[in-house]
């Protein structure tokens, strides 16, 4: 049987490190001697290292971030990004290329993924066999256990395509697949604005809207992996038709596509002089343009931004009452519409949620930028390969090696 104590201690170091031995005793509730024996095992397996700090005599323990590499892959509708990361999900090197996800199909896109991974590994002098694992995020629902997309609306050719099998055959390392929103939530947990938040909500406002739920530090996927699909929560009294067959779904009212089409109409009708001028000069009416318009004080754009923030906030208020997160992180391209947008979300959430649920609630915009999904995909694989059980196995294997 694999010893889970060593895995538990490793997780404490990974989540909260750098830590001293007595910090670990405090966090784990284990005896000092037990901690000491297991820390020695982690040190000799090379999974943790001592960090000497100029301000402290005692050495602190942290993950040996250079003990191996993992790869984070972010497959989007129009881009493909791949990052080579250390064992703390720090991106060491990355590459981003344009793709057309719908037209290209899974084999072609995954061939590109393989090529980019090899390029990055070669640049870093890392061999294929030294990759600890690969994490992949895709813009659609995923059967996590089987490692395949299931009925993904924006990537029809990928339905039930065995993504993880495909990459595992090439690289002979563990591969994990999840939807982009869950992956981005993991990125926020380890390297973003939700660090140290036990339970939080990540909301992605892209062309559609989705959410990732982190409960006690882990992604909550639900019975079938559909948890967090908040884009189709109905907005009261709204009759906008949604491709799903219902009316007034959140994402057809407040998602990026909806905002862009309303912006295009306001540009065409002249209702927004700012948008009309932008369109006349050939500028795309996407999130950056809307952010500029809001900052410039164009009345239509300001109203559009604040109204969509308010609608999203009303839905989030219901989720806050239900789930009571400590943090809500707003990410995705349309999260960057300016402070008025976040302020409107906040106001609606506070107005509609119970005082107890909002007493310490923090609502923030992501700071991870374009790299968020790559970082999160690396965290996805790290969570799996450095789980309690696996760390126990790695340590056992390494001590077998030294004793025989
Ligand atoms: Zn819908």
C-alpha cells in the first residue's frame, strides 16, 4: 500500500510553501518526528528542496521546481498556445500561433501541438522522456475521465475524439484534458488572484460565458462534468433566442458575441459616434475597442458595459447565495472592459446576495492575461501527477532505487 502521509506533507509544501519544519507540523497536525522522516524522503526523492533565505537562519522547504517539466496546452477557437513549465507551473517558454479550430479538425491541430511541444523542449534542452506530463484545455465540455470532448458546440469535429490517448501515444507521459474554464480556474488558484482561496468561482466572459468552481482547492466537475455551465441560466423577462433552444440565456444577453452585435448596430445607426468612427476606420468592435469607448466616456458604450456587468452580476448573486465563494475572479477577453464593468458586477452581486455570503467576498479581474489557460493546463497536470498517491509512489520508487 502506498503511504499517503508523505503525499499529504508534499501537498502542504506545494500549497503553502516555502515552509519550515515547524510550519509543516502546525499545518499537518502530525508529530515532529513523522514530519522530519517524510521531509527527508521528499528531499532524497528530489521533489522538494531547501531554500535558504538571507532574512532567516532556518532553511525553508519548497517544491523543487526544476526537478522536471510539464507542458500546458491552450486550444482556443482561433489560437493555439503551448507553454513549457516548471513544477510550480511557472511558464519558462511558450509559443502562440493562430488556428481555425472548426475547419482544421483534431488530427491537424494535435499534430501542431506535438510540433510545438517538440520545438519548446528542444529550445530548453529537455528530452521527451523528461516531460512529467501534458495538460490540455479546450473550449467545450469534456469527459475528464476519458480525456475527450463531448458534444462541443464550437468544435463539432472533436466530439469523442480521444485527445489524451493521441498525445499519450506520442509522448509516453500522463496527459489530462479539461475545458478551458476549469483550466483557467486552476491557473488562478496557483498563480493568479485566487491564491490561498479555499473555495472560489472563476467566470470567463468570452464570446460565451462559463464558470469554473473550485471547492476546497479542487475543481468541482459535477456528475457529468457540466458543472459551471452558467451561460444558459435564464435572465428573467428576456426573450432573446439562444441556440440551445431556450430564451434569455445569460450568454446571449451578456456574452461577448451579444455585446459585439449590439455594438455593430449602434455603429451602423450612428447611436454611438465613437463606435461609428472606429468601424469607419476598419477597427474590429471587439473587447479592446469597447474598453476604449467606455474609457473615453461614449454614452452608448458606457451603458452597454454597465448593463452587461449588471446582468452578469445578477446571475452571480444567485450563485453567491448558493455557493458562498470567498473570491470571484472574472477572466476572458471581455473581462477587460474597464473598472466600470467590474464595479457594475460588484454592485449587482452585493445588492442581490445575502449579507453573510458577501461579508468577505472579493470580486477581482484576472491578472494572468493571455497565459492564464496555459498556466492552468500545467496546474491541471501537476495536480494529477503530484497527487497524494502519486507522490507516495514516486518516493517509494526512488527509495527502492537507492536501497537496491
Ligand atoms: Zn441557451
